[in-house]
């Protein structure tokens, strides 16, 4: 007789949705908000698909209460969001915009009303343009001084209602992709030493974020980084390939994770960068390596690695026909949700890991008869969650999962065509329609298992 076993997750596993201020709020210049580097970048011809801007987005700035009502109706109890730095400090430093703080107080009031627990990201790519113009943004450590003031301000203001803090989102994307290849704001192609300096400034900001939570967060406050760790999957789950994947994970992630978890740049990294190393001061790493409570990982895809000659890691290219979402970079590698957390736990001794983003970007069609069929997204996420469940079963300390994203939004240089939401957003009418994936995920959260 066939006996099915429910694919359950651990007790008290955290389920939620995720989104970010610049991608959903709109109101880009309302109530004193300053210009961000993305507001500026989007207005440069050819930078963003269709010339789309962040000006309106999902109008979450005025619709947040209805959005939270919908989110709660879908069964969510946790929501990862970000605060817009230029909404609170329009120039990044200097004068505080009280209207910005007041907006987030109203937003947190609404979340409390709808019984949603906030997980707040301090910075999600929207650097105040003024800091870029005056200092060179992430190229200059004065940006970390400005961030320190910002972090102190928001933790003092909201620490009584926010207990889960994330310092930065995806350092790689606003450093290397912003200053190295110019793909993202501010859109520069600068020498490698400059790129390494932007990483170091970001790490200083992470340290200040941790310090601010320790000093002002109050009882029960927790803090960590969200990293889009390069995830290495062994081609075969044999000792040689696993060792190769582990070595490649260290090689590709040491720039960010070593300073945080080991207190400095490792010898292999220092040798690799040579004269292009970032300049730093004596006490920088004491700040950067302040103990954290968890690591957030944003994982959408991964790379396959095998042991080459002498066991040397060999990262394999993907065939042209390899399955991918409409976001071409998002290749279907569900094993990444097993190996990403496992590598972080085994290499760096991380005791609590949250998947702070995972999902799929497609060019979804509008709803038909009130239904939005996104079986491709549903199936992709389900295969990833099966691997995450395997991780928890094997003892990897994964404590929660946030689906990206609650609703379709501004997808950076892809504009509004690439949709990651489980709720369809008609950007002309602002009507929200839950997709098949939203209704499915509601059952996953309710039953704490794959359904």
C-alpha cells in the first residue's frame, strides 16, 4: 500500500513575502523625498527598458494599507520590506525629512493592524544621488559616515516595532554592477581598485547597521546581512565534486563573507587582488565583523562545479537550451537552495539562515476572467522549495523563506515588463490580481509543507 509522507518544514519556520521601497512605493519626489541614484539612472537614455522610471511604480506609498490587507488575506504573517534612505535623508546626510519618518510610522501602524511582522532592510540599492554627486557614492568612506547616521535614526525611530533588521541587500549589485560593468545605477565602468573600494565602503555600512541595532534596537532585536551569495552546486554529490563546489564558493564569496565572519580579507583574496586591494583603516574590520544573528541569502540560480585536474574546481558553462525563466539570468537550478545555505553553514559556521529572496521573473500575461495563470512560476518555486526542505531535513539551519515578490514591480533595468510578483499588478489601473502561485503559496504557508 502506498503511503505518502508530507513534505513538512520545521516547526516555527518563517514564511513571508518580500519587496523593496524603490520598486513599489512610487512617489519618487513626494513629501520631500530626495533623488536616488536609480531615479537619476532611469532618466538617462538607454539605461532602462522602455525608459521606465520609479516615479509611480505600484503606488504603494498611498495604497499600502490595501496591499497589507491583501497580503494578510493570502495568509502571510511576515513581510520583508526596505526603507528608502533618500525619503528620510533627501541628501543622504544633513537635514532629516520628518515627513519620510512619518510615512513609515503610518506604514508600520498598518502592518500592526494587519498582524504582519516586519523584516526591515536598511538599504536596497537606492543611494541618495547627492552622496554620489558630492562624494562619489560607494567610492568614498564618507558615504559610510552618512549611513551610520541614517541607521541610528531609523533604529531609534522604529526599534520599538521592528525587531528583525537587515543591513544591506546584495552588495554585489550596487558595487560591481554599479561601478564595474555599469549595468545598474549609477552606471559606471571603473577600474578594479575602485570597485574593490566600493565593496569595502559597503562593508563599513553593514558594520554601522549592526552597531546601530546593538545600541538602539532594544530587547529582542536581531540583525544580519542579505547577500546574493554565488551558489555552487556540485555536478555530482560525490566527495570530489562537493569539495570543488565548496572551494569555488569560498573563492567567489570571500570578498564579502570573509570580512564579516573571519574579521578580514583572506590571504587568497589579498593575493588575487594584489595592487587593486581596497584601502582600509586599522579598526575597520572590528566594525565590519561585529557579530550578527543570521545571514540572509537571496538565491535564484546557481552554477554547476566539478573537480577538474588535481581536484581544481571547474565551473561548467550552461548549454544554450538550458531551462531558464524569461529573466535569462535565472536558470533553473533548484539545488542552489540546498547548497547555498549548506556551504554558508559549513564554511562560516552560520547558525541561522533565512532565504530572503527566491522567485521567478516571467513576462506574465494579464488576467483572463479574473485568473492569472503562472504555472511556470508555481512549478519553479515548488522545485526550489523541495531542495530547501531537503536542506532543513539534513540539518542545515535554514529558519525561513521569503518569496520574491509579493506583487509585480519595477524590475530595475528591465523596467516593468519583467514580472516577479505572485500578485499581478496592472500598472495603468493599479489593480491587483493574485496569480495561481499566490493561491498555492497561501496553502504552503498555512500548512508549513509543500502542497
